[in-house]
C-alpha cells in the first residue's frame, strides 16, 4: 500500500476511504499490469465508482456506480468520455448543488452537460491552485 505522500495530490486531500480505495485498486493493477499509467487509470476508474471529484479532492458519492461513459465501459476498454472525476451520471440538481458549492457562474442557465463541463473546469482550477501553494 502506498504511503500518503506517494498518493496523487487530490487524494492526499481526500478521506481515508478514498485513499484506501485508490491504493488497493492501484496495488492490484500494478500486480496485473506493472507500474505506470495503466495502473493509475485503473485505480482512478475504481475510485470513480464510489467517489466524485469536487474541487481539489474526492468525496464519497451517495450511491455506487460509474461516473461517466468511460467508467461505464470499464478500465482498459477503449471509447467513452471521461468527465475528469465529475459524476456525469448524477442528476441535474445534484450537479447544480455542486456548482453552487464551487461558485460556478451562470449555473442556473446551464444544461446538465454544461454543468458537467463547468464542474470539471472548476475542479481543475482548484486542483491547480492547491498544488501551487
């Protein structure tokens, strides 16, 4: 199991459950595929079934299941589009509530797809800011 300082930065700021989920999946993937990008992608795919990225950290979802079309296809399967950790399969109200928490401008006029895109951008910005300092 990886130590906390070996985890990706967004996981270092996340709950112990998120860290454990990612680490266990990563360790199993390293045994199967070896260390590298594929092991990381597999670990994130597992994490996205139970957690969603909100801002600069991962938070538990209300229910288990794939978060986007890429996660629905399964790790290592081509196709589908990643929402960058945003739970694109969540309802519009839940996405709107997250957009409110992240202070996304123009959220009240956005479609569900636009909310997903805006949340991904907001999360990416928060992650970049957290990494800077």
